C-alpha cells in the first residue's frame, strides 16, 4: 500500500522540524517519541513558526513510505518504497543527522498489487 499524499507531506515537513533545533535535541528513537506517548520534553521549542519559515538544513529525496522518521544517536532512519513497474523494493535509509548524507541503505524486493504503481 502507498501512503496518502497528506501523510507524505507530513513526513516531509517533520524531518526539517526535527532537525531544525539550534542545540542538540533529545533522541526520538521510536514511533511517537521516547515513551511512545507523543510527548516532547525539550525546552525552548518554537511557539509559532517564523514569518520567513524554518531554515532547511538539508533535503534528501525519499519515496513513498509508511513510517515517520526516527532520530537517534546523530542518525535519521527513514523507510520508503522504490516503485519501478513491475518491480518494487522497500528500503531503509540511515542518514547523518547534521548533513543528510547517506550512511547506509538496505533494500529488499517486495510484491505490490498493480494499483500501487498508479501515481494518483
């Protein structure tokens, strides 16, 4: 299955938000955070977005996926899918938190239904 465009957009917005803090933030090592409760105990978080927007530190192209980014020990982990009809692969990317450079990627073949390759 593919995620909906709004979910992809949320993921694309989440990565820069997680990485935009001026000081090193606590790890977000699993879904919904340290205690899986969606609570962030960081101090000094923005109360609103600046009028000029957030500063983007880096961008990395990521395909469709089912997960949120996980940030731990200076690394960002992202899962996505690579869809080249008729084949599909699921991938796990490990990126450097500071630069966005790939540390490693693991991929494996999967079988998706034909509808998964539709771009709409």
